[in-house]
């Protein structure tokens, strides 16, 4: 079992290490956890690229970051993770010679039936949250490999902790329940991130694959960022009791930012909030027992690579020269 970080950990969430000269792509960086990850990384001096399906929303988020962070370097690309055929073209629009990190944050969470599929015939949440990010990793690998020690940070979810994958029904055709399907899509994403960490380690790559989760992050506890979103006084008051055990999305971004910037973070680790995994300072926690099963992760890896039509050995592109 991996030890947690000590209580005397000097990490300061309000003053992370400088990231000048580094470039980071944040998928879904126009809203929620992704927005605050982008804002905090920009505050540290990183060049942040917002990946979003909606250019107007991405530009509004970039404007918000620039208004709050003097000298912020923010750009955007159009990125639709549900459209697998578009991802290679999207990566080609990145005007970078290297990418120091990617944060796999974007996601879809449906509340109600019916089950929905993408144009490729994949269940929408599984496709967006898991398959799309795996395909994106494949196409980003040359840019990531050009960085000295790039990081691939996958944003998991506490919702995945109580779920288990059904290898015979990965896309919830036989058993579709929106909340369960969402949790399983995030679980698949986390499994794949840890499998990638094992594969990168096996070929001696300096690249790291890390999982971070935000704990319990609520809109009602999140500071306003007008014109993107705001809170009424009533919403703020109603959210106060939940603050004893949960937190806002600004704090939910802390484990992700630490996974990107802390030089002590290593491949294959899981980072989350310190207090019951739901709120508080970011710390390294033991990998959940069901996530530590390499056989399940390997089976999922091969099945997923087949679904997206990529070589399952694509990680070899990241091996040390």
C-alpha cells in the first residue's frame, strides 16, 4: 500500500511552484474543475490551452482568466472528445513544438435515460470520458515526448470508487443506469491511466501518467466567475452546511494542479483531497484496491484500443531515446 503524504507537507495551494515556459492542455477547461485548473496553472506562469467543443465558451473562459491573472498566457483549440475522427486534426492545430502536460478533465454526466450514442456507435459517457481521452493521448504523444518529462494527468471521480467494470458490457448496452454508467466511465478512465503508467515505466519513459480526483466539489461552494457563472446569496447560504464535508470546484482543482506541478509526484500515483477523500489539501492516497488489479486494466486497455482503432503498443513512442 502506498503511504499518504505527511501532515507536514509544505505544499501551498495558493503558491504552487512557478511553471514559466511550460505548456499545458486542459480538456474541458472552459468550465467547472477544468476552468479552475486552467486559472491556477496560468497563475503559476504556464501557457494554458483550453480544449473545448464550444469556441465561444472557451474564449469567454480565456477572457475570465486574463482578467484575473495579469499577463496570463491562454489559448484554445476546438476539441470534441465524442468525435474520435476529429481528434488527430485537433491536435494538429496546436501551435506548439512540445507539450509539458495534458489534463484529461472534460466529461459528460447524464442524469436521465435514454441511453445515448455517438456517431461512432459508442455510449456517450464511455466515449467522451474514456475513449476520447485515450485517443487524444495517442495523438498527443509526439508533442508530449518532446518535453523533458511530460505528465498526463487524468481527472478521476469519487463516483468511481464504489463501481466495478463489467468487461462483457463496457458500454452499458445490457445495464444502462446513468449514474452507474458515469461512474464506470470514470473508473475505466482511471484504470487506463494506471495501465499507461505501467507501460511507460516498462519502456523507461520519463513521461508520467498520474490520476487525481477532486473529491466532493459543488457549484454552491464555488466562487463566482462572472460572466461565466455566479451565485445568488441564497445559493451561497444553502451551500454552507455542505462545506463541512465538501468543497468548491476551485478547491477541487488543487489535487490536479499538484499532480501537474509538484516535482515529487511520480507516475502511477493517485492524488485527492486529504479529508476523507472529499475535501481539503491535496495529498497522495493509496490506489483504491480495485484499481490496483493489472489484469483488469490490461484487458480494458486492449479492448479500448480496439474500439478506437489504435495500436495498443502506441506507448512505445514515448520510450527513452
